[in-house]
C-alpha cells in the first residue's frame, strides 16, 4: 500500500476517534437527585476506546551476524569446542574447572587477532529482571577480563547481556537454573 | 522516517486484529471478610437491548476489588430503577449499606442515556447521582467510571476501575519459537490491545504520568534498548541505545525526564535523560556495584534504586539531581525492584528470604517492613495509582501470572490469562 493510502487511513482513524467522543454530563450535586449539566465535556470515557483497535508496533527482527567457524572450534576433543561458561548463583566468578576453557579461548584469540567474539551474559530466572540484566553483563565482563589478561585484546570483544530473558533451558529447578547461568562465547569473525 | 512508520503501521493494521484477544480475568483469592455489603440492582433498560450489561460491569468491578460484597441478585427484594420506587426499610433488613440503582435508554440504538443513583440505605439519602450520554462503544468505560464514583463515595479513596494495566506476554509459536508482546488492557482485563510484538524479549514497561505513552526495553536489535511509544498512534522512538545496558526506564513525575540504567561507561549506573533535549545526567557513581531499577519519589526530588554496593542488592535513595546515596532497606539480604506509593510514604519491593522471593511493603518513615505474599516466586511489584493495591508477577503451575495484594496484605487477587505467560505488570496512572 502506498503512503497516501496510509495517511488517509490514519486521518480516518483519527476522525473516528474524534467523533466518538462521549458527552458526559456530570452532576456532583449533594441533594439533587440526578443533576444534568449542559455543555458536553469529552471526558476520559472515550479516550480509551477511541481507536478501538490495536495500534501497535512490530519490532523488526535483526538478522544475527555471521558466526565464524573453524576446524578447531568444531573439534569436540578441542577445549575450544566448549564455548559456554557456567556460574554459581549470583556470582560472576569463573569456577576452577572452567579456567582451562577460558585459557584456550584466550590463546586462540591471541593467535588470531582478526577474530572477534560476542560475549553473551545470562542469568537464571530468580530475582529481579533488571538486576539480572546487570548481573549477566557482569559475568560477560568477567570473562572478557580473563581473556584479555591471557592474551586477547580489547578490540576483539562485544559484550551483551540478556539477563534472564533468554534461558537456554525452560524450567524452574536447579537443573534448569544451572544451565541458564552462563556466558556464551560466540565467534563472529570480523 | 515517517514513511517507514506508516508502512510498519500498515502491516500491523492488517494482521493485529487477528491476534488472539486473550483476556485477563480477576478472581479474589483471599481475605475479603471486611468487604462492605452493597445492593446493585440491575439497571432498568427502557426498551433497549444494550450491547453491554452496565450494572454487571459495575458489580464485577466492585466485587473484584475485594472491598465490596455485592448482594446476590436473587436476594434483591425489589428492582427499583428510580428513587420513588425505593423502600429503604427493605434494604436495611438485608444489611446492605449502599444501594445502587439506575437505568439505561436509547432512542436510536447508537447513543445511550445512562443514569445512576447511589443511596445510603440507613439514612435513606442519596450519596451520588449522575446522568451520562455515551455511544454504544462507551458503555463499558462508563461502567468503570460509575464504579469509580461508587468506590470513592463509599471508601473515600480514588477508584481505579478506569485505569489500565500494561504487561508482557510470552507464547510459544507452532515453530517452537517464542513470541513476545507488550499489551495493555483495562484494569479488569477487558479490552486487551497489543502495543508491540517481537520475537525478542520485552522488559520493564513504564507508563508516562499522563498515561499516553509507555517506555520499555526491547532486545530487537540484539541488545537492550529503551523505547518510548505513543499509545494512540503507535509511534515510537529509541531513546537509549548506547554500548552496554540500556534499561529500567522510569518517568519523572512531570513526564519530562526518564531515569535509566546505562552501562555505557563500563558499569551499570542510574542516569536521568531529559527527553526534549536528549541531555544525560549521571546520578549514581559506584564503579564496583550494580546500580539499577530507578523509581522517582512522587515529588520528583529523590530517586530510589537497587544497588549491590553493600555486597547484596538493597534499596537506596539519592537526590534526583545527584548527591550522596543512602541505604533504605536493612531487613534481609536481597531487596530489589522498588516502587513508591503515590503518597510517597510506602516502598514496595521484592524481598527474598532463603532463596524465595516475596512482595513486601516498607513504611518509609518508621522503616517497618511487612511481607504481603505467601508464594515464594513473586517479582516486579507496582503500586496501583490509588496506593491501595500492589500488582506483581508470580507463578502458578509453572506459568507466569499476575496477581495483586492490598497494601495491608488482606485482599489477594489473581489475574490470569489462559495459555499465555504473563509478566512485568505496570499499573497506569489515574485518568486525568
């Protein structure tokens, strides 16, 4: 549909809304039984129903950046195939058993300075959603710091937090929660 | 820009009406023993077949508030529609304190005349009486407006039946992917409308003080981003898409500023964005801590927020134009998601005890804290605009639902929507 038709439609909708204004006669008398006052006021009654339909927006869908792939990253016996780091509740510290994975990625990034990774921080569903958004970022930044200490450089990172909004596993038990408290290392090339 | 907008709008107008209009329904789940008995006589319909049963809407509003106990219809001794037909002695026998009568008529089936009268049964006096003229489409809203008058007349507090709710829904589509929607509905769950749809999560809707706009957070561009959207036109604008987190919008009481959480300088801090100029002012400054979830005091002088600067999330207060933050909550090791009552006297928050999350209310003067909910999965509390109820999200049988509790903890309501996960509720301001 062309622009003119839409403008016309909008105008029509607007007029529709304007015309459907209610006349509310509002008597606030004490001892008057039912008081009627002249002069119509378009009260709030109509505002809500004026459009009478959904006037919403559609969020555009972003196509993800191309993920980078290599034989080392895909080899299941290579620690680089491990690209998810898990965390304890309300913690952003890397657990001892995951240190080797982080070291391997730091070395790989150091050897391949043309590579970039997106660090996506996530939390489990417990507690405040906004606090969790910040906690997810804290986890991603903690991984970034370790990777940088071990050979990667600052330009190789993008950091994003999804808080508890994109769980890896749906569910409300420790098994689901422990899989959702994570940072995903996503290689995106350059 | 405008053109892009119109095109998007066009796509929406084409498909939105086909969206399922799931309804939130309210049920009282506890504690209405102090409810006030009231007789609501079905309104007389003079030769009309009205599209909505207005007295049923009023009755439903008053009953679902938990503050009123409408008499059963079969117990009504008579069906007066005007004062001359009322015998107060009969109604006193029923121990009804209030009596609401009215009638609805129409000459053309398009415009309706509605009148009501509310009586004090014991004194035999009229407390309120009004006459209205509305189109058929306005009858439901008028029902809420009359319920507001009855509520305010008999309780002395503002009615909130003409207000709206905003909330986020999540459904799993047939392809297994999640679809998210920001919706608004009337306070009774009727008249749901979709404000925004996305394949990506939506968070933290916040009403502008005039009720005409919503601020919210989306991930549609791959990261958190704050938008402001006009509800009548659907027109929206990105107001914060800096590096890092852009989240937790909260309108200043004058509607001219948004408090936000931004981590553009490396750490989540509370900022105030002046909407007209785009000017940003940093309010908190604590490089080690998470500072987020700002909310304004009703006078606009202070901002309350969540911070873990003491090691655990607690609520703090800081002057809105910056300054030293002082801690407000001391009980328990997890207090987050603050909201301040419209009179500025109470703080509601999520209060965790042993890994379980409750809605609590704290008196800001005395510091006394009261836990209001029993289930341990509550989050996102939001005061009703009359300060009498707190709306929050919780879980029922593994599904997100909304619930509300009175500030004294006595009245509990559940608002559920079939087949949908519902969360992130926000109660609109009163209509101006």
